[in-house]
């Protein structure tokens, strides 16, 4: 009987592993060419893995909830029907995977077995494999919280915990003598501070629901960002009348020509890109005491999902796109986000983010910075308001289209002058919109 391996595919340049959410086929089931066999999750993106072969599912090599490395076989597919009376059983992970963990466990003496780590014990997300290793090694929740993660959004990977085990219980080496006292404190501090959760009592009629996987990741990232970055927010009110009139002039012809809507989001993104070119120190990341100035301008755009969760697809190299290109990218990413069709790479690599809170009728907001970026802008609802304008014959009061911009930034590296000048420059570009430009 010929058998072929179903391989965990490469989901993106920075994605090395994925979690199996659910098997869609049982052992012995017939599989058509390109038919989905299982669902997997990488960070916030869920995907289906189709079969490149036609046949029958002979054996599952992993269970629901297992974390599988890219390039590993997840199942065996037979090109022939299974023999009559064959029972379907799910097997444990292959020997090669078990050997890695077994060798690691044998390397150190386990004195006390730690209790299983449950999702409710910590606000930080850990994969089933990491939690399994932690239990075998007697690593407590507090110790796990102190491990610096190299995965997406600071997540602890298998390699991180395996690297930690040989140094478990040892004191942290003192920093170099040329490091300032403040930097010493920053570098020796744990990645995530320990916070005591408030006591909670239930009242009559209360309903308890479990967070879904994406909400747990969002919660973890939001708490982490607030702990890492001291947030400061500056506000500017922009007169966007010219931009509103320009869009009103072209939106119908644009939709007829391109088959897509012309929203305000790409217009705001274009102005943000221009301002980043003027103030490149907004387009940075922080690594300890080092500042990384990003060459690429990759704009994240926060998008609300039908589930109520939030996802941030990224427009890569937005500075290389004209307004038409940005518009098409915005529409494409937003549509595929709502249909859960984004790839893992399309939600990674952002260097600056825009969230349009005006979509929900909000006039302003105080957004949380998506790490490892250092700033994010919220665009409020555009409203008609009386405003004083300067004319050739003197000041006058007129009805204008006004919008608040809220700029939250990391005060470790972005001071009030830079943060305030940047949001003011974005407002200037919005206000100076050429009402006669073509798209």
C-alpha cells in the first residue's frame, strides 16, 4: 500500500510552527484532491491544510492542540482504501519529536513535579508543547513569566524554554560595567512584570464564557504592550474639508471603474507615509537600549472582525505605492480579513499602525501600541462643525468637516516634541489635500 506524507506547509517567512486546532477528517476517511484535512492556527490567523493527494487518511501523527514545526509530517495518506475492519486510532507524535523532549528532560534532574499550567493561571499564551516541557521540568508559572520569548509578540517558543532549562535556578549575570544604572534595571527586569489580579466574586444571574483563542492572544498582547511602553497621547483636530469634497467628487467614478469603494482609510495612510518620511524616528523599534530605524514603511491597519475580535493586516512598503495601490491594498486586506483568508505573513512586520475609530462613530481614542512598534494613530469620526477660517476679506465662521487625530507613542524613545510634531504634520497633509488631483 503506497503512503505519502502530508507536510505542515510554510505559512510565512517568520512562521516556524503552527497549532493544530481541529482535524476535519478521521482515519480511514476518503480525501479528495485539495480537500481540507485539518485546521491550524498561527498567531491570529486560522488556516485549512488541503491534501495535495487523493486517497484515504491512513494515520494522524499529531492530536488536536499539538504544536507542529513547519516541514514536519502531520499525517500519512494512503493511495488505496484501508482494509475492511480496520479501526481508526489517533497516534501520539512521532518518535523524533518525543526524543527531543525526552533528551531535554534527562539532561536535568526533576526534583518536584509542577502542576499543569492552565490558560487561566496566566495572561500570557503558551503553546501545549511549552506547557508540557514546563511541567516535566518543574518550571512554575512565575518562572515561565520571566522567560524572554523570541516568538511573535514575545511568545515563549520551545527553543526559548529549552535554552532556559540549563540555567534554571542560576543567578543572572551582572551587566557590563559601562552600562548605566537605569539600563541595568531595564535589562535585568523580567520581560513581563508580575501583576496581582483583583479578587472576583460572582453575583446572581452572572454568565461565564471562555475567551476564544484570538481574544486570549489580544489580551496578552495588550497587557504586555502597556507594561513595556510608557504610553503618551497627543491630539490634533484637522480640517479635512478638501479631502471630503475630493472623495465625494471621485468615489462614484472610482467604484464604477475599479469595482471597489473609495474610503477615507487609504487617504489617511498616504498622509501618514508622507509624515514618516519627514520624521523617520517614528518608524523605529526598541531592543533593550538599542534603537532600530526601520528602512521599510509597513503600515498596519486595524480591522474589526465579525466575531468582535481585532486583527491588524499590514500594507508592506506602503511608501512605494501610489494612492490607487494603497486603496486596492486596503480593500483587499480588509475583505480577506473579514473572511479569515489572511496569511500569517500579512499580519506581521508592521512598523506603524492606523486604527480608524471613526468607523464606530467615535471622535477620538487612546490606542495601545502594537509591539514592537513605538507609535499608533487613531482617526476619529469626521463631523461638520462651525469653524473660524481666514479669508481675503478677514476671518469668517463656516461649516467645515473636522476630524480628531490621536497619536499614542512610546515615551522611552519618542518625546512630546517628536510625537506632537508628527501628528501635526499628518494633519497638515490632510488639510492641504489637492481637491483637483486624479486617482
